């Protein structure tokens, strides 16, 4: 009750919004208003539950959620989806990459809200199997960046190793601040913020390195779309995938309303096995790329190229046979030469040294 009391100003604001939609009018207007009030109230109660649970969000809680049976995860995700939809008054979209996670997310969201818009960000370096799969899905808007990937490489530099490493190298090479350069080279008084020793050799290599690629190819077009449409995204991230995503869940939970960019990540507590199970249970079609690749994403990205696994350098070895024309284009753009700076010898025994960031 106390919570609802403090939410009264929001309730009042929302009331005036509804009144504007249904001007004082008659019995049917009143019925609709009542129905919307009820939906709003349910949403507020659900949110209060989330706020209570968010105050105790912890790794242990995440592990508990991650250990739930799939059906319970589906139920929980549906609640998060509904809550976000109500809070954003239906101004939502699904960020759809054409990969398996966002395919599951789109299916889940549309099973509740069939007309939800899907938005695909075509960076220009997507696997062709992804693009043709996305083209088969209904009600998808495709966004494209203003600058081509090749131009990003020429203008700013290659995205290499990780966003963090690329940013530090870029700052060392471009900053006018001696203080920042010194921090990136030697760390602050506590030794924090410096470029790891093992990557320092990249500073003097004859190659531009930068972290700007994602901002230009992905973030800027998405922000523009959100600003113009007023829609807020459902994203298919899972906390199990990276430290950053885990931290993000600990800070914001599945639905973040108070941040600059309200976002819903209703699959946060799922894992890859759940995704494949859901796909099988619902007989979902996925992109053909999964016949050869475990993961999707930009074909030429060199983030993670230091790892000798499916995400790393060997992806390019496979590309040579699965997508020879794309491999030739990568060679032409200097991608393979850049890769070889990280992987000087094509033998897993020889580059184990680089397997830790
Ligand atoms: S994932 Fe890699 S290639 Fe794709 S936009 Fe981001 S940095 Fe660029």
C-alpha cells in the first residue's frame, strides 16, 4: 500500500494521459479507462515486486533463477515482458539480430503481443544466412548505419581483442592528455585503468585500432530509431554470456526503467541450453548459419579473435571454405593481416599465450 501511495503522482499523470485519449466521454470511455487502470495497477504491483527483489539481487539469486526449469523461466520472462509493455505503454520493439536468442525472444514477445515491431540492425557485415533469414520474418524494420564498415576501419581503426583493449590503445594513440596516456600505459595510483602488458606491442604496430565501430554501426542507428519512434527495446541478452551482462543484471535486473535508455532483457536468466530447448519445443526455424557456426554477429569482427575457439580466430579459417568470397573481401580490407597480428602462428599450441585477456 505504501508503495502505491508513493506511486500516486505517476498514477495521476497517467490518469491525465488516459483522459486525453478518452475525453470525458460516456460509458464506453469510462469502461476503457477502468480496464486500463486495472492493467496499470497490475503492472505497478508487479513492479513493486521487482523493486523489492532488486534490492536483494545477487549472484546467488541469479544462480537460483538460472537453475529453474524451463517452463518457470518462460513464465517469469512473460511477466517481465508484460511489465515492460505496460510501463512503456506499448511503445516497445524487439531488437532482432536474426540469431537464435533474439528469435526465441521475438517468439515469446509476439506470443503475447503479436504486432510487436522487430528491428534488425544490418551492419553491412552480417552473415548472408542471417540476412536471408531476417527477410523471411514478418514486420521487421531494417536499420542501416550511415558509415560502411570499411570506412570505419579506415577512419577510426579495427575493433580488436575487446572493446576495452581497443579503447585503451585508441586513447594512448590519440589523447592530448598526458594524464590519460600515462594512466593507460602505467595505471593510476592503484594500478587500475592500464592496458594489459601483453597487448602493448599493438600500440607500435602499423595499424589503426579503435573501439568506435559498435557506436557507429549499431548504437547510433538504434538511438536514432528510438528517438524517432519513441519505442524502447526488448533485448535477448543473457547474463551467462559475459561478465558485463552479469554486472548489468545485478545493477538493473531484467527490466530497467530508471536508466537513460529503458530496456527489457527478459531472457537474462536463461542459458544456451534453454534457448535450444525452447526452439525444439516450439519447432522454431533458425538461420542456416547454425549449420556451421555456434555463434553469429558481425562476420569480420576481431573482438575475441585472441581465443582459439569457435568465436575466435578459427572462425576465419572456416570462413575460407564456407564463405570464400567474404573471406577474400576480408583479406582485401586488411582483416586477415590484422588477425595475424594477434595470431602470428596458425597452430593452437603456439598462441595459447594470448588466450587470456
Ligand atoms: S560487433 Fe564488432 S564489427 Fe560489429 S559493430 Fe561491433 S565492433 Fe563492429
